[in-house]
């Protein structure tokens, strides 16, 4: 489903949002529309690729995992056809491996859901020539989370092959399977 939202005065540019959660995408689209973007909401990879054949947006907010494929395919298409477009990936399944893949495909930033419209706007409009580091996190990752992220990265690099990942990490295959079956460790609430 492709949905164009109303154009606002003081237009910051054309923004395409691709997310299979139509409710979330519409809410985000309306919030960013109020901030001056011309917004088009798309809910599938196929529709996004078709839309991209005829349009070149200034900005894109792309979900990583879509019902019919990967948002990375859309990022690659945008990077090939509209290299000036600023792409921000957003996902509920954030880890270092997918963030690296998104940046390699051409994304300028990577946000984890839920992200608010202020964070999205800041990522879309950030100075692309700035070399300043972002501020340190209020709650840095715990050691358990860093370990989990490392295992996920190696697992993705081994094309999700459990045996090869276990061999490279020097651990038993069943131990790795148990780790992979668990959710990411929760962050410390004490900080």
C-alpha cells in the first residue's frame, strides 16, 4: 500500500517511509509531515522498488525486516539510483551485524525501534560532513549484551550456519544453539 500524505509549507524535501507496520508508518509519517517533509508511506519491498523506479526521494526511512523481504534491498536501490538520498534504517531487531550491513548498503544512520520522530528527524537532517562523534550513551551496553552482539555478528557473517559459527567461536554447537535461541540480554536499568 502506497500512501501519500499532505504536503506542508516549508518543505524539507521528499521522504519515503517503508515499513510493513502500516499503523507505525502512518504515525511516523504524520509526525514527520508536521515537521515539514513531504511523506510517502509504503508497506512492502515490491511496492518500494516499483515506486523507486519513478521517484528519487531526498530522504528515506526504511525498516530492515519487511514481510516480503529485506529493507537492505531498498537501500541498495536508493544508493544506486539516488545517491544523494539520506537513508536511515530502523529496526526492532537491532544488532551490530545488521547496522554494519545497513551502512555498507548506503544508510547514513541506524535506529532501533521504537524511535521517536525527533530522533528520526535528527538522523535524517544530520550534517553529512560532520566528523563529530555522537554523545556517549546514557546506558552503555552490558558485557553480556556485547557478547551476544559479537556472537550474532559472527553468526550473520557465517551465513547463519550454526556449525561454522560454533567452530569459529570455539564453542560447542549445542551451546551456541541455546545462546541463539535466547533473546538479547536486557540492558541494566540501574544506570
